[in-house]
C-alpha cells in the first residue's frame, strides 16, 4: 500500500476491482471480500516460493518412480498396494500404461500455511481450482499499478498446458466452471461437460475432474484409455497414486529415507523436510512390542485417543480418491474437538484403512496478519490467517511460478479455505533497500 493513499482512493480502487469481475462471475454462487491491495510477502519468503516449485516437481517425479519401482518388485510391494487401495482395477491398469510411465501433473499447487517461522505445506493439489480466479486477480491488480508475483504467468502457463485443447469439467467441479470458461476463452481452448463429451473432442484434454468421480462420467474411461494408448494427451495424467495425501507419510518413513534423499538430492530433501509436516499413516496393524510411532512416541493408536487437548496439535484427513478428500470435508482438527469426538475420529480413520486410508498430520499454527477489505464504502481492518496457493507450471525442461493466490481468513477460522468472509488477493513482494 502506498502511504499516500487516502481511504477514499483505496475504497474507489476496491470498488473498481469488484466491478471488473466478468459477467457471470468466476465461481458459481460464491463471493469474497475485496482488498484494495495485494497481500505482501517479504523477499525471503517469495524467494523460497520460487525455489519450491523445482523441489515439488522433483518430489512428484520421485513419488511416481517409487510407485513404479514397487509395482516392478524393486521396492516393497506394500507401497503400490497401499496407493492402489480402493481404486477400480480398470483404472489401475490404465494408469500403469507404458505411454504414461513418466507423466506427472503439468500444474502443481500446494496449499501453504504461513507460520511464525516460515511456512508449511498442508497438501498438494494436481487438479487445482482457482486458475482463472488467480489469472483475473493478476490482471486487475496489475491494471491498478501493482507489480504482482508471477506477472502474466497464469495466462502463459495455462496456455502452455491447455491452449487449443478441451477443458473437461465435471458436475462435481461445477462451482469452478465459470472460471474455466473464462480461462478457455483467453487461451483458445474450449470448456466442455465431462458428462456429455462432444464427438469432436480435441487431441489435447485438460482433465478438470477427480478420478473418484469416474462412475458419474459415462465416457471417462474411454477418454483415459485414449491417453493410456497414446492416442490423446490428457493432463493431469490419470494416476491416482499422485493424488494421494499419504505421499507425505511415505516421505517421512525412515525405511524410505535413502530413496527420497537419492532422488531429491541432499539439499532438496532437507529443504522439503522443513516444509512438509510430519505425517503418519493411520494403519491399524499393531506394532511390535518394542515399537513406537516416531515423534508421537506412542505404541498404539489407543494412546492417541487419550491425548489431552494441548497434545492434539494434529489433523486427521482422508488421503484421497473420495468425494470427502477435497475442500477440507474430511479434516478433523484435534484441538477443536472434544475428547469423545476425537476418539471417535481416530476409530473412524482406522476403520477406513482397507478402503480409503487416512493420514494423521502435525498441525502448524498459522501466524496472524492484518488485512483491509472494502465494505459499504469503508475500509475494514481484519486480523486473519493466510493460505497461499502458488501455481507451478511444469514444462518439458523447466518449471515456472505462474502466480500466487492468497486467502486471508478471519482469525477464528482454523480451516483456511475460501469463504464469503475471506479476502482473496494476488501476492506482491515487499521491496527493501539493500
């Protein structure tokens, strides 16, 4: 914010930004609070975000390799068996096709929580919403004179991924259809309904539907079969193991440390250890008499159920391949629950193991920030917590940061997802004199 800006000029700017929203909006039936300025990051954090893209690409490539090695018998079979759990056999067979062997998602979006000492990655999303919203925010705030992080990178990155192709949007993702239609018009693509694919479907398809939703999309398996046979390019590739949150638990398993360290390199391995929260598999199998879960220092999950509220700085969530695995629908924050409810949540997670695994993750407390938004012709100050969503676009030889969406939620909200009382903005970098 320019110190010389008056409240009147800031209000007017916020009103112009709101008025610039495309006809029909960008999200079906959703609103947000509008700020007069981007959310500002310090240079060090911005630099770490730039480096993170390369590290996450290496992580996705390593995760893909780990699965393939497990399938081929060069790593323990339980890894692939776990990642395949609950998936249809037909999907697993297609996903293992030779034509897809080295494919990873072309867009990687982590959900990042700003903490007092840096940031933590809550999860990775390879079928992310918000692409059109972030591109629009970049455009309107740039038009207001701000130098936003990523510049025009969302347009450029998404054009490289889906330009001239078809964006296939499911009913499950219908809230995001307006932004995908707006984005398609910008990059020479076409947004089509997943449940009614056109006869003239294009050779390049951007898959904007979740793999758990295949049963509701009549021609989805034919589309994925085209990809497996090399007749059509579908991105993100139909690889359910790359859409599992339990990859973070595999990252922290001591018996796999040599693999991750070798594939990532020492520097990237250590850097990711600092930002990937400690994560455990909610595996109900009993430990040997002398065994304990690392860092939790407990021998059984029954002990976890007895944790005090202070000790429950932990989160339970479904790993993937479920309608409850996105949008925080399955998230259970231990410190927000009663002792009885926490115990039931642990039992529910253990009971789901054979069909849809859950993970337990260390909860990193978000730091408090101040943010102003416009309402009723005035600027309102709000204390809140921030989720950053950087969009990394993976090309053949490079990865680029296209832009960053900041969601600033009121301080009383633990789950930092978009809502009508959250502020959504692009990100700018604080300039300091050296």
